[in-house]
C-alpha cells in the first residue's frame, strides 16, 4: 500500500466512513481484504439455486441457524440467525424461491429449539 493510501485509510477509519480503494490494476479493492489477497477472476465461490417452487420443509429447516439458547428472568430465548426470539415468535427463511415460516413452540437450554411449520408463500 502506498503511503498516501495508508494515510487516507487512517483518516477514513477515524471518521467512520466506508469506501473502496482502487488497486494498481484499476479494479475496486476492498480495504478489509488481507494484504496480498486477490479475488479470483471467476465467481465459482457459490452455486445458483434454481427455483423449483416445490415445498420442502426439511430442506428449508436445515437453513435455520440456532446460535444459542439462554434464560433471562425465567424466560427462555434463542438466538436464531441475527435475532433474539422467544416462544410464540416466528422465524422465516427463503429456500428455492419459497418463503417458509415456522413458529417457535419450545426453547429448552442448553440448545434445543422446537419449530412448528406455519406457512409457505
């Protein structure tokens, strides 16, 4: 990194702004990439899923991420994805173009969360 880019980066981080620096080749460079990292020329890092529209609750259920369970004030809660959820609240995911919604029926520490299928859209 050239000195002027380092100074600019320090100033931007201090003010809380976010930007992308151009690399030597002129392509955009993410300032949070590790030193020396070069993205691949192709986007083979992910698969594109075709939307079949078929309802598959088991497959969609596998995409729900329960990150933790806790009890506060005698009330159990679960961290599902990026949200804190309680019994009776809903959780939704989109899988193969279909939106699946479950209701949380039961939360039991240390890691059990029971989901009941509610609806698809």
